[in-house]
C-alpha cells in the first residue's frame, strides 16, 4: 500500500435517526485506540451531520456528506451546497454513488460539475464508479470504468490536474448490498486499471498518491484480504458501517 494511509469510510445511506447516529459515533470512539493506522470517516444523512459532528469532537473521525449540489446557493429547492457542508464540519463528500446514478439518474457529466465545485470549495470528493453485472458479463467492465472516469473527472482532465487528496471508490454495482464481494483479485485488477488511467491522464506521482477505495459487501471477515492488495487503499462500507460491532472489525483489519 506504500505511503497511502488506508481510509475506512462508512456510508450510512438513508439510515439511522439522530440518537442512533450519535450512539454509533460514541461506540466507535470507545472502540478505537487511534493506533489502527487508518483514517476513519462516517457519512450520515444531511439532517444528522451537525449532531454527528458534535459527537465526533476531537476524535479525528472524518465527516462526509452523501451528496451535494455544485452551485454555492440559489433557487435549488431541496439541495445542499458545498459551503453548507463545510459550515457543518464536513471534510469530504461522496459523489456519484451508484444509487445516485441509477435511482436519481445522475450522469457522469453532472458528477463532474459537483467534483469540481467541491474541490474548488475545499471539500474532498469521494468519486464512485463501478459496473453492473450485465456490463461485467458482457466483458465491458474496463470500458465502463474508463467512461465513468473520463466523464466524472472531465474538468480535471481539461486542466491536467487532479488534487492528490481526491478519493476514488470502485464499487461494482453487483456487489453493493448483495453479500457478493468482488474477489480481491477482481477488485485489484480494476484498481490497478484506475491507477494506470490516472497516470495516463495526469501523472505517475498523482497516481501513486490517490486513494482508491473498494466498496461492495465489505465485512470484518473479508476486509483484510481486500486491503492486502497493493492498489486497494481502503473501503467504502454500507451495511456493515451501521453498527459498531460490524464496523470496528473493518477499521481494525490490520489486526487480522
Ligand atoms: P454495502 O454498500 O457495503 O452495503 O454493500 C456499499 C456502498 O454502497 O457504499
């Protein structure tokens, strides 16, 4: 994994009320020692960002939103801007999750605008990409990933610069919430492909610094094998991030 500190990120999706969110952070704080050698991040719903931030205190746990709009403010009913996320204490924002792409019809072009706006405002985007089972079975996984990278990071390509703090998350759609994890080998070959794409479109230095997370049914019992692969720099965890009992073993994967 070289110099890249693994990032273990919990995407709570549309789960947990305010009390449950605060209790989960409390349990995580009690369970971590600070010597795990990983960065830890949680991503509650918008309405619980503020209470979760308070609960995080000085524990060093990072806070992300699950989405944002690319405009700073204005007549966008129901939307939240990067400024608002920074104001409430977010450092990161998840963009282009496959649920946003498939259920809410977000395109790579739309995600590209958000990623650019987030970066300009000082928020770190976690840009998600991943193929469906049909695309994989048709032998198109690499082409789909390349397309999503070209589209979702177009603004960065145009200027030839991608901040090294940017996080990418490879999440095969067929592995999300299904209990079917990509094998460490399947994940590694896509991660390597993504890193090569960064080298080709930016430079080797950026490629060696950027963290590429794997997501899709990551659990305590498969995390260490996945993280053991050279190009897998952490995990974006859905279901198993909703309880401390399930999330802590992933955070502590190095102990296995
Ligand atoms: P899962 O979700 O861990 O429940 O498969 C991952 C994700 O959607 O980020």
